[in-house]
């Protein structure tokens, strides 16, 4: 483990000077601060956050907040992988992961406030982005540091995301070119999260470019009636883009029950379903959720560790069609 003394030795300064330089003490010259920081980065030094937190009264934990409703439950493989990425970075820094999961937004708000006031957690990662979100609003009011997974509502928020518009467009064009789909459907949840709207924008852009028609379908909790009507209304439907793998599966189940055949090509997102469960007509887009979680954690600590990333306030993650 790299220590302050290791950095000081290479920099040719005392341990106390190295420590003050890493903390950007105004009595230390900018040249020394820059030199010490570069050596620290080169050696892979990580600050002792636990010692710092003892003086500030902050818990050595990160709060991770799940969305209410939809496919945002901990059993969703996408979120399991995101948490894995987050935790890998937290372990390096001696931090723990604390999760907030509830069935209502009121309970969630109460849970998060308890984490802040009782547990002294001051840093959060939100696994969703939503307009008029009381959780994000509360964190902003309390001047607490947080990172959003997805496109944020407020321009100043820190976030990690894929380019969902581009992903939606590329996935649609893939089905048209590789699977020869000509009659498209687009399936989203009744929540119609921001990432779903963005993927639809990309889908629509591809559809317009191809000069094709489409039908938009909504998955509703507890009822398949509207979905069945939509499926029956387009007998020539031969391809569907769904906003994630779980929505793709839900659509596929209803479609096969109604049509008694599996000839439709389906595209999902997240690569969260074992390929052995589906034939060659099922495709998905890997959004690299573990990397997404890791980068969210890097952003949380960027104010202490990486000024360049901190100024960017965002990190992008790639994708791959499978």
C-alpha cells in the first residue's frame, strides 16, 4: 500500500509537506502541489478517507438509491452488475455500500433522509434519473454530493451514461439490415423513464431514415389487454425494439401466446438474460453496467482524486450489440 512517506521520498519533500500538498494547502506552492499530485497518481495513492471522515463526522459509506417501480429492483441483473462495479471501487477506499430500496417514493425519501441525518452518509449514487425527483431535490438542497446513472435533469449534476439516442438508432438499424425487419414495434414500460424516451428518439430517427412505419406499445403492470390489441392490430409485425431485456421478455411471452409462433425478431438492452434462453431471433445490447458502476464511484471521489474528471462532471460508457 502506497503511503504519504513513499510520495514524499520521491518528491524530495517532507511527509508533512506532501500531506499538505495533497490537501492543496494554500501555504504550499502550486509547483509543489502539482509535482506531489503527479507522483501520487503515478504510484496509485489513495487517501485515508476513514481518518478524514472521523474529523468531519461523515460516514465511510456511499448511499445507493434504487428507483421505485418498474424493473429497478435488486434482482435485475443490470443493477447487480452496476453494484458490483461500485463496490469494487469502494473496497479500494475502505468504504461500505448502503442501499435504499422501497415501494413508494414517500418511503424512499424517508429512507434517504435517515441515511443522511442518522447514518451521516454524505455521498449518493442514484440508479435512475427522473423529472421532479424529490430525492435529487433533497440532496441538492442539503448540498450533498451525488452521481446519477443516466441523463440528469439538472445540467449541473454529475452523471454516468451511455449515449442512449445513438444506441436506440444503431439497434434499430441492426434489425433492419441484419434481420431484414420491415414492420417495427417499440416497447417501453408504463414508467417511460428518461432512458426509454432517449432510446425511442434514436429508434424514431432510424425509422424515419429507413422510411418505415412502426407501432408504439406500452407494458402495463397487471394487464396485457392493450398489448394484445396492439399485437393483433399489426399482423405483419416482424421486429420489436424493447427498452430493456425484461421488457423484451415480457413482450415476447405475450406475443408467442397470441401468435403461437416465435418468428418475430426482438432487440433488448442490458445483456441481462442468458443467451441459452433464446434463439437467434433475440438480440440485446450490452451497456457494460459494471463499468458504469465503477465510473459512478470514480465521479463520487473525483473532487478528492481527479480534478480533470471532476470538472467534466460526466463519464460515458460504450455499448455492444450481441
